[in-house]
C-alpha cells in the first residue's frame, strides 16, 4: 500500500471514529438492566467477540483504537446474540467489552500472575496501575468474563520451589495463583465469573513439552480447580481449539503460523460462547456443556 492510500485510509478511519462517538455512547452499561456483563480480553477475545474475519483494515484500525476496530466490524456477534435473546425472551442483558489490562501503564499481560497481581495482591477500592480491581468491577457488573492470551500456554518447567508472586509461567506458580484467585472470587458471591480455559497455540509455535504442560494445566483446571455450585464458571475454549489434541488446530487458526482464531472458527464458537453466557446468567450453567452446547 503506497503512502497516499495509507494516509487516506487513516483519515477515513478517523472520520468514522468521530462520527460514531454518539452511537457508542448509547451502549454504555447502567445498573438499570437485568444483568450487566463485562468481557475482559485482548486480541484472541476480539476475534471471538466479533465472530468474523479480520481484514487488513481491521488491523490498521486496531493500531489506532480498539473502539475504531470494533466500529468497522458489522454487528459483533456476541452482542448480536445477546440482543437477539433479549428480543425473544423479553430480557435486558447488556454486555460490553473492556481491554484488560491496557497496553499502558500496566502492560499487555493477562496471565494467571497478572490477575492475581491486580485482583488479589493489590485488591482494594482504588485501581492498581490504572486497572480496575474486583472491588471496583463488581460495583458495575454482575457477570465478569476473563481470559488469558495464548502465550499462557508457553509453560516452563517447574523451578526449585513455587512462588505465587512470580510472573514466571510454570505449572506450580499457575496453581498457586489460580487458588488465590478462586478464594478472592468467592468473596463476591453475588457476582458470576466466567473464565475461559487456556487458549493454546498452533503447533508451529508451541514446543511439545510446553504443549503437554498446557494440557496438564487444562486438566487440573477442569478436574480439580473447578468446583460445582460456586460462582465461577468455565467456558472451554481449549477443547474447541484442540478437539482432544495438544495444539490449536491449523484449520481453525488464522493461519498455521498465527495462533489467533480464524474467521470461520470465531463465528462458530461465538455462538457457543453466547450460549454459555446466557446459561450462566439464567441457569447457573446447568443447561449447557462447558463448550456452550445446549443440553437436550
């Protein structure tokens, strides 16, 4: 793309951003709805949120503003599915997305250590490095959804001892941080939390030993960490990505060399994700599988 065309694209995106400000303001959640839901995520989450293929223009827009990138996507699928449910069932569920943590000042990290660091170690009524704590988020949202980006699957061998305050990605550290997170989430029994199982990578980028540790952490999360009849629910992205294997299937990824979800996969699983959200809100997750398939 030459300089003139690139400048034109940037200018056009800027005009779109300005013209849509008023429209965007109407989507801000308020406590008057039946259920206010927030989805905390980064790039993998945006593919599923939008449920569509991301073009070159989406990529350029995302470098300018996450809001602008979303504006360029016609009817993001997750809000669309929630709104369709509202229309059919006379409910008023409202869902919004929030980059968490932001690129600055905290940094683009949303691994087990980072949720522990922000929500447990630095809990309180004030933000930590401009990021909202659970004490803040639970004032505005009754359902909070969070996830990790796929580098969380780059799990290293355990060190001599586990350290809950370490950002080194090991199974032992992850387990300590997850257990502390669970205890913290239980302090907010009136809030429902939905956690993605760990996003995994395509085989090209994930050594086998790391992939096996990612699978071990997934198994532990599903079979040991997860509890029935509490306020924490899982959505099983890992199972959808791998279908029983160790890696994000190449056919489902953006490319065999890019671990972001592809367009067809994103569209399909966004429906399952919406199913799971609605079921957690209405039935404590008892009428869907962990992947979001509706139980008959």
